[in-house]
C-alpha cells in the first residue's frame, strides 16, 4: 500500500485536529438532541434515499472491481462500502415506522447489511489475501483439477507470490 511521505503533512497537527473535531461534535450533538424536533417531513425524501442507495451500490461495485483488477485503492472502496452499509442499517431501523417496517429493517440489518459491512471491513484489512483468493479461483476452470491449476501456476512462480512482494519487485526493476 502506498504511503504519503512523512513531510507531506505536519504530523504534530493531524491527531490533535481529529481529537478537536470529536470534542466539538459532543456539544453539537447534545444541542441537536435538545433542539431538533422528533418529527420532520421532507419534500425530497425519495431523492435522499435513492441517492444514498446509488452511492452504496457504486461503493460495492467499486470494491468488487478493485479486487478483480487488483487496484491499490480497493481497501478504501471496501471501507466506504462498510461505512455506507452500517449507515443504511442504522437509518433504516431508526426511521422505520410501524411494526412491519421495524421488523423488515431489523432483519435486513441482521442478515444482510451488518454481515456484509463486516465482510467489507475484513476485505479492507485483508485485501491482498482476497485478491489472491479471487485469482486462484479464476485460474481453476470447470473440468480442471486444483492440482492442474497449481502446476500451471508453477510455471510462473510469481503468480502465487503475495501482491506486495510483486509490487516491490516491479518497482525495484524500474529503478
């Protein structure tokens, strides 16, 4: 994974800035809890949810595409997808009205959104392993035994190396 040079940002300011943001959010959240009405109607409710679901679909597609293409940004796409899935579960449950909507939202959260979000978090953390697993699965075609696929990849030993090692070899050969 590519990292920024140490002198790109003044490191001494980054952590305190995020801590300050968290501290400022505490009184802001308390103020909202006190001042916001418990009911609110919106003229663009449908647009908000359609736009959110499009963003969620794009983040899931980007994660799949990134794994298939071995993109360096796949960790970010998986993290975005996980975040949007958890937000979707939260808002579906909080904004549900009536017993049937609450039950549907809870079931979707328990069986779809939260497990998929956890899988995306795992992917963000283990993207190299996921990419390698997909590549191994793609190499094994119907009618071909796993041993045949292993012998085919033995002709190119780099096919089974971890991705970071291959990238290091590539960048070393360019210099």
